[in-house]
């Protein structure tokens, strides 16, 4: 109540008019209404109470989570329904404005940076329909991965190809080609059933394996260049528990055994502090269907326990990062000590989302390579990290992604290993230099970027290394002939 009193006093100084007839309950109700709408896209927040339709805000600078991209849109439109998305895009088209959508704001590049109208999908959430016959569920695009998984668990089901980042929105995950940690599954983009897209001119277009399927290979991973994703239809299967085992392994031996691990596991992730030769391997196996039905009845128990399990490791990780930044010459010793605190051994049965990782890590540059190159990439990355103090607090995450037929996918036609270099903190000059060094190494080794990570790839380079790049460009011209979704990041990628 004391904090509520100070909030009321502060609002009074700002000239807020109070409703008549305030009692304790009505104060609490009013405070909830008066709270700024907080967007997970990193927006500077303002009071944005509804007007009965989509809400508009002006004069607000947009920035992604890590500060590597920003813009000053003419207005930000918060939407809650597909109709509101259509109205907002059509209104922008009539005014001759560019239009983009933002989700959780985790993408490291500026594909969501809007010089015109920014569609904020953070409140475009919820399940739309379930089709048991087809094994599909449709969600509004602003629904997060964790929210969609929680909803599906009510039906005893689990999303196929769920991205590892539970805080990402489904629309953002499709736009950037996010992937999970199932080593024999393709990316999320490759495994969805379809999307509902609002093109740059405001046309509502359903694209799936049965409708407008000629657009599907482009729409599955579209960089936001085809329009605004309003709905995502995912595929699901029977819910299954995941039995987890964590072990510390030598990084060279680990990558040498990567093909065997891919064949034998249902969950695979490597976390490596690259100033040492030891890595934490997390593997998992799905339990049988009978036990899965039982597990679906009590998912809330694991969900409640997980924050307590993660608190200490996250605090230790942040302490290690701060210490390594302050004393970079001690990074190898700090990493060796940090490795001793990693939890290892067999664990109780868990949900796969419980072990996927921390979405709030910081800056990331991820490139994907043919699996045969894994050993070389790890060796070269280890040498790079040891050469500069900018990498003192670095982490590396390694996972596997199966081949797909998505035109802009780095796994197009080939199984790949995904190597993600993570740097804590926000975007700054020193961090940018380190990211560029890592990217140059990854490009020299023949990698292709994860579109959600930081990268500087341009259109000429993409056209050279991606065999279906031209096909994507043709679809983009067809669906957005007037370039309503153009911005500086997309212009760099799609024009050559």
C-alpha cells in the first residue's frame, strides 16, 4: 500500500484526473487500468488506454531489447485482433507509409525498425482454433512460445518444432526462422502448418499446405518482408515427458561424437565457456506415450518449481560475467571455477521448455554450418575468443537443426550445427567489434546466419550463397509490389 500511495502521489503531480468515488478496491482497479501498457518489444512506455479499437501512440522511439536497432516511427499501433491488423495496415497504405510489426523485440537486426507505422503485436495473443483431425492449432501472432505450449498442454498436446526461446512470439519466430533443441527436427518455420498474413497493401492472405501453398516456402521464413503475420498455425503431437541428463565433456570429444548424439537423443544442447576445454552437455529422451498422458495432468507443478531451480545458476552466471569483464586476463581461471558449479547428472522428468535456456542473455551472433564442419568451427572460435578481452565473458551454445525446404533457411537442403556466440549486456562499440570478428570468422568457415541473431549479410552475399534467394525476391515483389515493408535492414538484405 505504501508503494501504491507514492504512485498515486506521483500521478497527481503529473496532472492525472482521479475518478470519483474512490474506495480501496476501486483504487486498485483504477491503478491496474492506469498502468502503462508494457510492450515486450522494448518500447518506451506511455499510458495507452484503449479507445475501443486499436490504440495509437506517437512520438515514441522504438528500440529492440539489446539496443542494436532503433527507429522513430510516425506512430505505434497496438492491435488485439486480426481485423485491427488489417485496418492498421490499410490505413498506412492509404497514407503511403511503410509498415512493420514488432513482437518480443529479441531480433538483433533492424528488420522491425519502422520508419512509418509500427504494428505492436504484444497484445495480439491467444488461441484461435484447434483442429484435432489435422493435428494443428492456430494462435494469434503475438502469443509467446511459452503461452502456446501452456495452452496446448491443456489438451495433452505439445508443439512440434517449438523454438528454444520461450519468450519469443510465434510471429517473430516464424519471421526469423527460430529453432529448438530437438536434434532431428527442422526449424520452427519449417514445421508450422501455415500463417495468416496481412500484405503491405492490407490484403488478408491465408497461406498453408492446402491454401496458397505456392507462397508457403517464402512465408515460412519471411523476415517481415511480405507483410504482417497475424496468425500462426502450428502442428502438435501427443504431449511427452523429457528425461534429462547433464554431463561435463571435453569440447573436442563432444563435437567428434555429434552425429552419434544426434541419432540417439531427442534433446541436445551444448553450453561452452570458451576459455576452457570443458562444456556442459544437456541431452534428453522423450518418455513413452502412456507416461506422457499422466504428465499432461500436472504441468503446473514443474512450471512453478522451475524459477526456483534457475535462480542460483542465473545469479552465478551474472557474477561470472561481471567478474570476467572487470578482470579479463583471469577469464580462463574464472571459467574453470564456474564449470565446477554446473549442475550435472540425471534429473527428474521435465518439460522440454524448462531446459531450453535463458532468453534474456544479451547479444548473440549465430551461424549454422554443415555438421561435418563442427570440429573446425569450434577450434577456430576457441582461438578467436582467447585473442581479445571483448570475449572475456562470452558463452557459446551449440545445437543441431535438421534440413528443410524453406527458401531463406540456413538449413535449406542440409542438416546443420548451429553455433551461437553470446555476449552479455547491450549493444555498444566494443561489443559490435567483437560481433564483427566472430561473424567474419563464421562467414570464412562457410556459415549462414540465423536471421534472429546479429549479422551484416547483404543482398549480394545472400543471393550468392542461397540457391532460392531469387525465388523469395519474386514472391516479395508479388505480395509487396510497392515496398510497404521496406526499411534499411530489409533494403540491405533484399536489394543487390
